[in-house]
C-alpha cells in the first residue's frame, strides 16, 4: 500500500497453557505510515513486548501477517532487517566492549558507508563523545540508553521500534533525545513505533496511539481524541465560610468529594461544570479560589490500568 511502511494483519501469538492456550497477542491489526510516529500503549502484560518481538522477527506469530514496505517479513527477512532497527532499555550489549567497539561492530554488520563519520555524528548527537573508550559495563543506566539509541540509528532506518527510549535519562537529556527523534522524522521521514510509560512524552511525540489490553486493541486514535473520551474533570474549591452548606449541596447532587480543611476536591462531568458553578452562585456559596483540572493522557492510561487490575 502506498505510504504504508509497516502493516500488521490479524497478528496473534498463542502460548501453551493448562487451559489449552493463552493469547498474549489476540488478532491485532495496525499500520504505520511513512514518517508517522505511532504510540503502542498498555499496562504491563498487555502484549506490547510480544508484539515488538514478532515485528522484529525474534518470535514467530501463531497467525497473521507482518509486512514492511509491502513485503512479508517472513519471506524477506534479511532485506527488511537492514532497513529497520530497534532500541530498548531492557536489552544489553557485550559488557567488555567499549562504546567505540560496539558502534564499529554494528556499523560493519549493517555495512554502513563512511562508518567513522556516521559514528562520530551519532556520538555528538547523543552527547557521548567523552564516552568513546568507556566499556559498556561501566556506563550508567542513562548512558547505556543513549548508546542503544545511537546504535539503533546507525543504519539510517526507515522505521525504528523504540521501547521506552528515554527511560533512565535525566530530564535535560530526555528533552534532547526527543528533539533528535523529531529531527530525524522531519529530515529523513523516519517512521517510529513508540512505547513509553511517560504520557506527557507520548502526547508530545505520537501522531496516533494504539492501546492494548489483554492482547487486544481496545482503542486507536490521536492522543487528543483519547483524552476527550474521559468525561470527568477534577475541580478544587477553596471554601472558607460556607463549608457546611457546600457539603450539603454536594451530597444532594450526589457528587463525590474529598475535604482537606477548607479545600474541597470534586469530580464533575466536564459538560456540567458551567451549570455546577452557576448553582454555587445561586445557592450563595462563595469560594475564594478554584482550580479545574481537565483529564490528560495519564488519566486515560490510569483508567485502562485500573480496568486491567479488576
């Protein structure tokens, strides 16, 4: 299909169990367009890692098709793997190799032209020039993450699978990494599959998001539209004089609330906020301060996780 870098059709992975079989990934279909960043979200155990392993050809699916650039991964594995790459904070590299040796090794495996020029550019981009001769085992968690990202971009990938790409990084370095990813997308039209537990990061980086739960896709949309699906907002009211009357009104309206001294926190349907505030005025209940906290992607994710645990 034109403009589609990755297409997944009815992907399923079944593992044996006492009940005959457990679907870690259950009949999912998705696609990533040229230059698109697609977020893959879900609580632990939702099927994200299994999906990525199948997309990398590390694990064979029980059913379904994986196509990169319109061709089957199973039939064209070698050609496809030269054009994609992967980074995860949960993998390791040879402990006794230096940063230089690791990047040189993978540059040779990918048959990179002008290897040293490419390596130096990535070391500069990821601020690792001073770590050139340092052994992998001596790197901090954040330094390892940066090296894994540098390795993943060595071969100018057309699509890159990023599993928690900024985990363990200091906030300032994480900002620079996100800037680098955006620049690669804009300059080289790189497509990305992006997993993260940092919802602010997902909102910033991802064009679309797919949400997995128990191996199934339960939602797919832009981050903005997913957030809009949460109807309730949190209102904080500072009420000093009219606390008793305010509590009676909240109970009458059956609005759940918590009280901490003169501060009241309520959960209100977003569509009724204006009506609620008008009612406070009508009942002569004065508030000295108000804060309306609208839901974000973090709230959406927490709702999904809450459903997983019930």
